[in-house]
C-alpha cells in the first residue's frame, strides 16, 4: 500500500544550489514564478529557458528526478496546448488536418503557455529537490517572523512543522504495522463491498489515532519536563547563514527580472 | 497549567497534520470515479477540530497544507499556490464552529458534526473552485467554460471524499467517543 510513498523529494548534494541559503532560494523561486507571467515573446522565453538550463547545471540534480517531478503536469501541458491550438483562430492558417485548421496564433499561444507551465513546475520542483523540508521550515519561520507582531505565531508553527516532519516516518511505520496486523485478522483494504472496506479502514484509523494521541501526550510531557517554554530567547541547533552566493543570486535574479521587462512586446 | 495544555494541543496538532499527510497516500478506490481516488486526508483535521476546537482545527489544516507544499507540490500559478495548499486545508478547521465541548460531553451531536463537516468541505470546495477558475483561466484560451470545468472537476472528487469522511468520523465517534472528549491536562 505504501510502495510509492517517498517522503519529500529532497536529494542531498553539494552543489551550488544545495549550499544556498533556503531563504534566498524561496525568495528567488517566488520571484521567478511571478515574473514568468510577464513574459510574452520568443526572446523572453528563450532567455528564461537559458536561465533554467544554467540553474540546472548549478543544481547537480540528475535529470530523471526533474522529469519525475514534472510528469504530473504533462497531461495538463498537452491539454492546454491543444486547447489553444484548436480554439484560437487568429493569424494565418498554418496547416489543416481534415476539418481542423491550425492558426499561427493558436500554435504560438499553445507553445508559450506550455512552456510557462513547464518552467513553473521546473523551478518549484528544483526548490524541493535541493532543499530539505526542515531547511524550508526554518526559512519560512524567519520569513514570517515579522508577522509575530500581528499575533501570527510563526515560531510555534515552525515548531509544530518540525515535529510533524520528524514524526511522519515514525507514524508511517506505525500505519504499516497496523495494516499488517489487521490484514492478519482478516481485514481487506482493497477488495469487498464498500461496507467491508470502510470497516477495514476504521479498524486501521482508530488504533492509529489512539497511538498518535498517546505519542503526542508523551512528547508533550517530555518537553514540559525539560522546561520547554517556546518562543523568545530560544537558541537553534541549525543556523541559517546568508553567504555571498545568496546575495549574488538575488542580485542576478532581480537583474533578470528587469531584462524580462525590456523584452516584453 | 495553561502552558502545559497549550503545548499538548500544539503537539497533537503536529501529529494530526502528519497523519493527514500519511493518510493522503491511502486511497479508497470507488466505483464513482474512473481512475480517480478518494483519500482520508480530511479525517484528522476534522477530528482535531472537534476535539480541541476550531482554532486547533485551523492550525492542523494549515500545517497539513504546508506539509504538502514543502514535500513538493505541483505549482502552476502563484495564486493557486496560496489558495490550493495552505488555505484549502486551513478552512476545514471551521467545521468546529457549530459545536462546543460541552455538547460532546453529553452525547455525540451527529447532526452538528454533519453540518460542520459539510460547511468545512464547502469552504474547501469554494477555495478550490476559485483557484481553478483563476489558474486554469490564465492558461485556457478565451471562451473556454472555465467556471463549469472547475465546478465539475472539484465536485467530482470532493463530494465522494466528504461522504467518506463523514461516515468514517461518525463510526469513530460512535465507537470511540473519547476522541472528542477534551482530555484534561493532568
């Protein structure tokens, strides 16, 4: 049942991107996924593509992982391409197949939109491929910490997030154990009537919740006993360090945004 | 005392968000959707909302959505990123605004639970619907009935998912009412 479960996409490595500060990476990706909506010319897409290829070489991530990450949107890309190719009727007719005619503008729009989708998914999957969830959490905590002033508990949220990430593998093991135990008792999760399968799932969920609540209680006691009181003044085991790479990258990305503005038609 | 209780709720929230993430992989194949899948992703969020109140529910939903996002989400539009991951799950927590713990002490209020779950799911539906209209609208050519597509597509998996969630939560409430009884911090 859990054969396909991979927790997180992170691939450890020592590349330029891996060494970057997660805050810089998040900011850069957010910037890129917004400016890509400004691009509306071949030159713009060519430049964007060149940047994407350059970043690929900086990431050291094998291509097959990127392909895997982009696979889910492939159907969407093909669908949107054909939607545009069929339904946009502007410009010259390029060619006709039977009763369908393909217009220049339609093909152009279709290609632009497909490229945009692919690039969006590419940049966001590179972020999760080169940054561990814990680093992302730490970065988000710092980026949201100014909101503490408006009572948004950035610190608490980050703490809960780290605990959730830490305990996903543990709870996953527990889930597998309970599935096996209930299967041994005759529960069948894949076959049988709706009612039977529903019963099987209840026999999985109830013990799972019982154990999760118990574990949560134990952890809360343990933290309380060690004097945990959150927030202000706590030190960290892992510190985020902003280096020359990050400044350089932010400057380059910002410059790239300006160039894109000039390439607009 | 109060601090201890707050910590306990925070840890439970983290665990339920983690469980929601795990249950996302458990699929309940059904006859109604060709190739579609229904998961129990909403069960821990609603459970936490009824157990510890709507604020804890919102927090659990928010964390569950952020976990999905951090583990590598499919992002096709900046607005979709915000609407489809953190917000879609956070709003589920509002399911608990119709009930209080005093109600659960007496007996399990099935009707109020049903109203709450449907309300939460409806908010999530609206969120996915709007997000679908915005992002698909920005990709599809003009004149595509984006509104209809988004309405139908999102209903096609959310309605069965909500029905399953309601049944599972009712069964759990019947056999394990303790889950909903606010446990005291000793």
